C-alpha cells in the first residue's frame, strides 16, 4: 500500500504489479496523473479507480488514461473483489 502517488511510483519502479487500485484524490498527485505515470512505466498494467466524486470530470479522464473501471465510494466490497479477480486472473 502506498499513501501517496510518489510512494506508489517508487514501489512500481522496483517490481511489476498487475493491478493498481487508485483513489482519485491523493497527496502529491491525483489518480489521473499517477495512472499516466504508471502506464509510462508499464503500459500493460490495469487500474481500478475509486472515487467519492464519480462525475464526468473524474470518470472520463480516468477512462482516457486507461482505468479499467471507476468505482464509487462507498465501494461495494463484492463488486471490488469481483473486479480485482477479473483483472488479476487475466
């Protein structure tokens, strides 16, 4: 777990991750910027976005950056686990 975007980038530079679960609002950079930088490092990585602000200004840019799904807070854990299983098993 990374508590901010910079830490997530440092962790991703040391090993490959098949799936990132990102919040849109994070310290140091937002989820869109982090996803863009993570995809620069590994274009094949997948990401799920979690946000409390699921509106067109968040969802559309996240999908353009390559987010596989955008889930609204509060997150339904069954939905989250189903998505994690889908992207981690493929």
